[in-house]
C-alpha cells in the first residue's frame, strides 16, 4: 500500500503538465488550460492472483507549479493489518509523506534527485517528461480514451499504467506494479481550475510524529 502512494502520485501529477504536440491527444485535451485540479477517487487493489486485497477512498488537489496533495484512507484494513492511510504533499520546496499508523513523516527536497521521479510530471518541463516516460495513445474502449504510461527508468516505482479520459475529464487510472499487483483508481468527482485553499499545500507534522529528514524553510 505504501508503494501505491508513490506511483499513484506520479500519475496524478499529469494534471499539471503543459500540453505539447508529442503528447497523446486525449492527454492534451485534459491538460489544455489547466492550472488547478481537484478530485475524489475510489481505489481497488488486486494481487497477482486476481484477488481483492484492499479498497479505499481519497482526494487529490494539484496547483501549478510544484504543489499537490494526495490523501488516501482505506475503507477496511488490508489483510487484517491496520492502516491509517497516507498523505503525500508537495509545498513547492519539500515533498512530505505522512503515514498515520506509523506516526511517521518523511521529508525530502522536492528538487532533489530522489524526489525527481515522482515530481517530474508536475515540473512542467516537456523535455524532462519525455525523458522519463513513454506516453502512448491506446484504442478507445468502455467509452473512454486511453493513454499508456511507461517509465523509462528501471528503478521507477511502477511498471506500467493506463490513464482513461472522458472528454476533458480524467476518469480512471490502472496501475501495475513490479510484483503483478493491479491498482484501479476510479475518479468519482473532479473539478477543473477550482479555487483551492493555499492551506491544502502546507504540512506541519502533528505532535508526537517522528520526522525523518529536514524540511527546507
């Protein structure tokens, strides 16, 4: 589940990429004129054998440039293991991962090499995006337009993903990891260019939370 937060974020941040001719048409339609984005989603996870192993709900908020908030909470413990959910947040300088059940927050420089992979699709640099990912238009099905996402780096947190669009709206994400686990995210409600509270993109570790790393002021 913790792996999911990292690679799901990589895909959600497509919302902030500026359009360019090399991108698939469905993706260009989605990001054209986009400055902010918010969404709610349902999440379902299956293991390599096709068994349901977890389910949850979450929210996503994106503000260009360099800010996003991805928050997930399970609807039931996965395999009987308590999981308080996770928050992944970029404030323009720092990248925070807060894991509630562990009472632990990890922070990295948003511009560091370590943070670069998940931040790349939010950076707005088309050359970096094309250097890191292969984006390919796929045949339409289920009434949706599909785009395949393949990381070029072997060290990426996911193996492959598919993004589905209904007109200018993001409708679905299907993410495959390196051990055969399949995660489906269904967008249940979204808004293009909403007015977002700046406080969404600020994080202060709660009292008693162990902080790993040093935040940039």
